[in-house]
C-alpha cells in the first residue's frame, strides 16, 4: 500500500516537472513567470547577443564548473587523510602554474573577439529611418519625435487601472510607436538624475544622463508590444517607470502619426491652459 502511495506521488511530481518544462507561456516581449535565460529576441542585435551567450559563454561556464567540481571531488577522495597519511610537501610546479595562467588568458581572448564584434556593431548606427528621443524624469519617460513634432509623456498604468492583457508594472498610458523593419535611432537623455533606457528584446540598454545625449538604435523585426524598464537606480519610484514600445506596420504607423499629432497637441494646449488658469 505504502509503495503504491509513493509511486502515485512520484508520478505526480514527474508530471509537474514535465508540464513545467514544456508548457511555459511564451511571450515574445516581456518577462514571464519561471523564465530562464533571456527574453525572446526581436532584433538582429539581440539575436547575436543570445547566440553569443548560448553558443559560447554557456559552454565555457559549464565546462569550467564541471572541471573545478571534478578537481575538488578528486582531491577530496584521493588525498583524504585515511588514504594519504603522509601528505606531499611540494609548494611549486612550474608547468601547472604556466598552464593555469595561459589557459584562462586564451579563454578570455576567445570570449573577447566575438564580444567586441557585437559591441562595435551596436555602436555604429546605420542610416536611421526615424529618430525618437527618450527623456528620463523622476519617475516616468518623456518621448519626442523631433521630425514629426510630437511630444508626450509615458506613465505606468496603476494596478487598479490595468486592462486585460496589460502586464502589471510594465504597461504604460502612452506607448512609443515605431514601424516594423525600420532603423530607429534613439536619443537618450535625462532631466533630473541618471536613468537608463533598456529594452531586452531589442538588445538595447543605454544610460540616460542629464546634460548629455546618448545614442542607440534598433530595428524591430516583429510586430508586437515590447516592454523594458528603467535600468539605473534613480530614486524611490525607479521600479515604476516602465518602457513600452509598440511595433506596427508602416500603414498603422502613418495612421498613428496623424492621430498622435492631434492628440498630443491638444494635451499640450490643455496643459498650458491649466497652468495659465492656476497663475490667474
Ligand atoms: Cu530608474
């Protein structure tokens, strides 16, 4: 009876493990529960970063961990006091010392070459199809489309106001909208303290520094909404200034431009009006 009970229990545990492994929810664009590894890539840059991590760094990390674990176990068993009553008095071995200096150097060089390649590629901005400016404030993001004369602020949606499919702590009232498969140059700055504009799916992360404009770029390959967060500790509400970028088709983008120009212009007028009223 007891065996049967244990067998049922084991089966249950196994089932839980299998469902956990194979039925994880897959969002293309935001962190999900029990996620391991990176968010799914939506740009070439991020694909390269993920490939670098998965194909080179991870094998090196695993190999080193296994090797060190093996050495430790080997030393513990082979040289335990009962099996090795007279320990060796040796303190130096030139060959071993040369090897444990040279091999890590070689590993670092092997890692550095592709790493720098990706870094430099990200650093050179191709000819941009459109430019947006992100400005960090305590604690929200402001955006400008300098060529379109659009300016707006982007605040997090409070938990009580969340609509269906809006992720908690990530959804914002006004998303940045960009066309798919276009090079978007992002100018990043801040108005008060350091912030950082980061979007994992695009492989983008740049500090927003007051009095300085940093540049980065991305080319989103898939339509969808992508979420990121401020990534530089900027004060008490640092966790509540998310970044949301909506990637749409070219036609939808043109449509959004027309709507946005009107909507945000009206908001500016309203803001000026309230300021004037308050002054009088
Ligand atoms: Cu912050």
